[in-house]
C-alpha cells in the first residue's frame, strides 16, 4: 500500500506538471538570464582564471542548482493549493498512508526538478563547459541528489502553509539567501570572499549541492567542500526534511499542530 500510494501521488503531480508544460519553458528564463547576461557582464569585467569566457563554465553548476531549487520548491505549492480548495483533506482521508503522501510529494518534486535540470543542461555547450563521459555521469548523479534535497525542503516548508499568496513570498525570502550564500556565482575558497560567507556556506544545503555539481563537472580543484562531507550532509538533510514533512502530514489538518496559530502562516 505504501509503494502504491507513493506511485499514485507521483503520477498525479506529474500529470499536473505535464499539463502545465509552459512551466518548463518559463523555468528557463531565470537560469539563462544568470548564465548569459550576468555571466557575460561579470565575466568580461573579471581578470585571471575566472575572467572572460571562463566565468560562464564556473557559474553553470550554480545556475543548474538555481533551476532545480526553484522548480522543486515551487512544485510543492500544489500542497498549498490542494489545501485551499479542500482536495488535501480528501487525500488525507483516503486509504493512502500519510507518510506515502509526503514521500510521493517529495519524489514528484524531485522528478520535476531533475527534468528541469535536464532542460537547462544542453545550454552548457553554449557556455563553453567542458564535458566528458565521467563528468557527465557524475553530474547526473549530483543533480539527482540535489533534486531530492531541494524537493524535501520545499515539501517540509509547504506542508505548513495554506495561502498560495504567502508561500511564494516566504519561500523566496528563504531561497534567495540560500542561493546567494551557496557560492553559485563566486568562488567560496577565494581569499577575497568574506570569512562570514564561508562560515554561512557550511550551514547552507544549497552550497553542498552546488559544490558537488561543480566538482563533478569541472574537477576537484573547484571544490570548496570534500565530497565525503557533501554526500553525508545532503543525505542527512534529506532524512531530516523528510521526517519533518511526514510528521506534519501525520498530524493532518489540525490547526494547532501546523503551528498556524502561533506563527500566522495561514494568513
């Protein structure tokens, strides 16, 4: 019943995603803006090994992470929408185990983020990113881990909201600092990077995901964290965020358990 429930939730959300195919195209706008407009502007003004065309390959893993992060997080908005129209209550009283609902939402969001990343991936050649068979396989694996992490983050947060107006505002207030502190657009190990930003990156799961993708694509010289640190940190984040999401889903629609009374997240 658990696996069938997860499968049913994934199929439902993927059908929604397919019917809204414009999201795939619209989701390209922001990463391509960072890659080709910001990348060209900043890259041309920088010197040394990061200057000129070399800057675009450097930020490409960060742009890839940006695309996956926002796709996975906003895929979770279906939870908020379903709660607004009352469909969420119908799902909760169905024979599907409640943990399966949370796991299915995370799996669906991760799959959507991964597909969005695959749509962005072909633009790597235009950015001058070097590819090999080994780096491609490693990158695809890192993208999968990043997608699950970002989706678990989105579901864990969205499970506490009922307003489709408030959720995007609050999520942007959380996601944008996480993205900019991740080193997606600048080298964290540069001597010019402020120490407090390097410290903050250790607390940012997006930093570990972007760093892992950058190392897979460009090589170990571009790593800020050791892969043997990034992998367990991301696995731990997935476990923690999934547990938080399952915990909220298990509580159902009890307002006090959602924390809405104390935090006014439902307003």
